[in-house]
């Protein structure tokens, strides 16, 4: 078989790759049908391929190896393909972490696909917090002062490291006065991975900060609450959209205030706040299948 007309290393979703690869090969050679593929995999279910590409079915390791043979992948491509499968099917965050770090070793992947810069940016809660604080007070080369402004306080070395990372990533810029300020008002997660593991690590750190804030921050300086409700699928979807709109309003309000106080207007009471909005199920549905003993 001739080599694939598409490039595997341009994909971070193995299902998207398979869909495009199978389609491209079918256009190149009509014999390359789903039936032919299923025969090579030793399968009889006509709906297997559709279920796989739709995410309703997983690809086992032996099947991944057979697919690699069918597509005539090189040894390195086969390894990358298997890691993509493992990343997608990882059962927990540590497993995803290990797979993601393996993906970072492939120099063939376009940088914007794996987003290694944001992997470093989200590696510690205090790096984004420092970047935000520089919107309030520019950095003038005093890591001790910057470290003391974080809550909980960080070490001067951590503050210095954060500034170095932010400057290297182009997330802060140096003005003629020598001061460092953020180059953009907000950083958005933009990795093309369906579940960017570095952002999950960041969320976990923020949740841990929230737990500490319940005890360490006075009630009048925080707003932390919880509610338990019953929702239909329609109600859940509606709330997700409303939470999304709320996040956008929070960003817009922050941007408005940053522009207002940019030049140090009197009455600047800004601080860096962290909002972690959570909505998740703690039960199954009424019609969920009961596990057989």
C-alpha cells in the first residue's frame, strides 16, 4: 500500500485521523471499504466502525496494532498512534499526564497542536496568578514584594521563576520604564486536545486553593457556596450555557476595570480573584441499567 495521503502527526485525536485516513484511502482505491477493514480486523459487526469513530467504542491495543498495519504506519507513527489511543482512553488524570508528556517528545508535531507553552503556564497556580497581579501592579524587579502579594504567599524564588516563564512565553512585556506588564488581558486555553491535561492540572490546583480559602479567608472577602439540585438533560444543558455566559461576563467586567485603572487611577481596589464553577452529577439517572451481580 502507498503511504497515507495525510499526515498522522497533524492530528491529536486518533478518531479524527482514522476517519480522514479511511476516507482518503477509499477515494484512492475503491476496494478500501469498511467491509475490507473489518475483515482485516477479524470483526463481523457492520456497525463497529461507526461506533468507533463516534466514540461509542474503544480501540484495544491489538486492534490498534492491526490498524497500524492496515495503514502501513512507520514504527514511529505506530508509537505515536498508540499513545494517542492511550491518551484518549486513560482512566484517570495521572495516566493522561503520562501520555501527554510522551506526546511532547515527538518533534514532528506542530507546536500549536500540543501547546507546550501553556503546559508550563498552567503547571502551577501561582504562575497565572502572578500574570494577573501584574495587571494591578507592574513588576519592577522585586521578587520579595511580588511573592508577598500572593495569597497564600509564595517564595521569592517562585515569583522570580513565574516572571521568567511569563517573559519567555511572551505573556508579559517590558515597557520603556523597565516595568513588566501582561501583553494581553486574558490568557485562553487553546490546545486542540479534546481534554487538555495541563488545564485539568490547573483546575485541580484551583480547587485545592478553594478548600483552603474556606478556612483562611474571612467570609466577607469571599463567596463560596454549594447547592444540590435535580436536573433533566435539558436543564443541565441550559445551566451549562448560563455558566458559560457568566464566565464571559466575568472576563468582560475584569477587562473593563483593567482599562479603567490601567494608569493608576485613585480608588483602585483590584485584587486577583479565582472563580471555580462546578456542576457535576452525584447520581445516575432513574433509567440507568443496574449492574448485574
